[in-house]
């Protein structure tokens, strides 16, 4: 990406902007990480309290049919189930900050179950594809932007958005399951 | 209706806090101890992805500033025409795959020039609601966990994104 960007800049004469942007982005990454440090840690803290109170077990139980359908052959009772369940529920509720730590832990465990190989196996692929198919049901921020920009009915996108999200998730799931069936 | 929806969305985070702490009080668990342990874990997670984040955000920044994203957009324009997708939305869709905040900037531009309730404004809203920053997120996950071969993750994510776009067009043009 960097090489492509620099080559393009050489042709478009955007070199100055590129060098400013490179330094700026690196700075931005650190300030983003500082924000994340607060929000993400708050969530992992709350998640740990939820785990202590037995709520995570309940959530995982609720999601078990979905997990078993998407990830056949995962060891039952393993903590990876819990991470997948909390990641998906946080995504559906639109709590991106809460979803990421659970998601990272889920993939880490999936990788460990796969013998720590640098190659993504079918479970990791399915997990990330489903994650990337957008699970969020209520697009809160978009609704807020719409009302800010004078929409007569900001929420009118809600049903279309749920429909479109269902389309993308269904396509992602079908793709992941078909590929798994064909290539293992 | 709109007010209720926004109220419900606002209540999700406090609601989760309430339910979790209420359950913990009910079960008499060590709330603060658990919380502190969880927070420490959050530190590790964040510090673990920071190196990937620096590399990735620099790369995306360079790509955007150089005009590289515009070139990708131009390459994709014929495909958009085939789908009967308004060409104003091509940059929005390409940028969203890399950066959410940059995509919001473009979305607001579209609201300003066409209005949020126009066909393009509606379609842009729905497409952004049903898509993710796929390249950015996949890189963060795989980069920070040391997975080098992503196999069919990117094609799968692209298929899902495309299905979301087609679904958006079908429902908005009705």
C-alpha cells in the first residue's frame, strides 16, 4: 500500500501531502490507541465483571446454536465459545469498542486450537468474514448524522439498513460455509 | 418514532452497565477486583495492536493523500456503472473499506450536496450502515496475531460487502 501510494504521488505531484500525511497518521494512530486504551479497557473490565456474575455463560448458551452452526467442531465448554458469543452480541448491539477485544481473543484462541499456525484455518476465516459482513442492527451514528443534516425522517433508513445488513451477512455466511465444504 | 429509537440507542451502553453490575451485586462477586483484572487485560490488548495500528494508519494515510484511493475508485467505476450504482458513491464505498472516519466525511459531503433524503443520500446511508472497514479490520486482526496467510477472508468479506450494496440498492429504489 505504501509503495503504491508513493508511486502514485510521484505522478500526481502529491509528494508534499504524502509526507505530511505519513507523519500525521502515525501520530493519529497513537492518539487513537490512547483513546482505545480507555474505552477498550473499560469494556474488558465490565466484561470481566459480567463473567464473574455468570452472565457470559448465559450469553454463550444463548448463542450456542449459532456458534455450532458456523463453527462445527469447536470444543464445547472451551472459552473460545464465550469470546465468539460476546463479540457477536456486542457487534449486533453496535458496541464496536466492546466487540474488538473479545474478537481479538476469539481469533487468538482459534489460532491456538489450530496449532498456532500462521495460516488462517476455516474457523478463523468464517469468524472474520462474518465479522466483516456488518452485524450492527441499528446504525445509530448514521441516524444521528442524518438528523444533524436536516433529514425529514432520519430513522427511515432503519428498516432498509437491517435488510441490507441481513443480505451482506447471509452472503458472507453462505460463502464461508460453501468454501469450507469444498476446500475444508 | 425517531426520538424513541435514538433514546433506545442512547440507553444501550448504560443499560449494559446496569445489567452487569446488578447481576454481580446479586451474585455477590468481587466486582472491583474483576473489573481491575479486566482493565489490565484491555491494556494488553491495546498495546498488542498498537504497532499494527501505526503501520496501517500510516499506509492508509499515504494512500489517501497520494490520490491512490481515487485511482482505485476510477478503476472500479465501470463495475459501478454495470450495477447502475450512482458514480458519486464509488469513492464512498472504496474509502469505507479502509477508514470509517474518512467515509463519514464523504457521507456528510453527499448530505450537503444532495440532501440526506434524496435517493443518493438514502442509498449512501444504507450502504454505510451495512458495510465494514474490511481491509483495516482484517489487517489489525491478522497483523497483531501474526497470521500471514489470510486465504479466502478478503474475497469473503468483499462478497458480503457487494451483497450489502446490492441489497441496499434493491430496497432503497423500491
